[in-house]
């Protein structure tokens, strides 16, 4: 039984590592193309500024007030990544940005193991909602970079 649990955990970690590796390879191809990066930046800005909040069924519609959206931790993280997005940006720079944001918004504010678990799960859930909402908006707006 414990062996089965360990094997399952190992397989899950291996899948995550493979997924991250594949994502990094894809991102390198995008980041090495100035035209793809420019289109991606433009599409992300357009989706966030124009159509992002008005997507039907969007779980983030509570952020009707732009100031409220600017104060959202997950949105700050997305903005930080977008600010670093440039042709030939090393993927490690983007990963360091995510790491720094997690340190600042999740790890450092935690005073206990329980508080860390709560902050981490809350961040992960909201980050997932945000990225899904962006992907959904890009799909519905036929963003050129989405394909």
C-alpha cells in the first residue's frame, strides 16, 4: 500500500516535470521570435484591457473596478510576467519572477505551516482561475497569438 502511494507520487512528480519541460521548450520557441512575442504582448494587453472582464461565465467578474484588479496578487504576478516578456528573454528570468512573487506574496507572509497551506492553496486556485479566464478570453476573442 505505501509502495503504491510512493509510486503514484513519483509518477505525478515526473508528469509535472515533463509538462514543465515541454512548456519551457514551447516558450523558448516563442521567446526567440520577436514577432510572436510582440503579438502575444498585444493580445494579452487587449484581452485584459478590453474583453477580459466581459467574458460570459468569467469567475473573475467581481473585478469590475480596475483599481480592485490592480490590487489583486495574482494579477500583479501576471503583470510582472508581462513586463518581462520580450524577444529573447531567458525562460529562467520568467521563472525567477514567479519564484520571487511566490516568496513575497505566499511564503514570507506565512507565520505558520497552516497559514502557508491556506495562502498557497488560495494563490494556486486564484492563479488557475486567472489563467483560465485569460485563455478563455483569448479564445473567444480569436487572439492571433493563442494558437
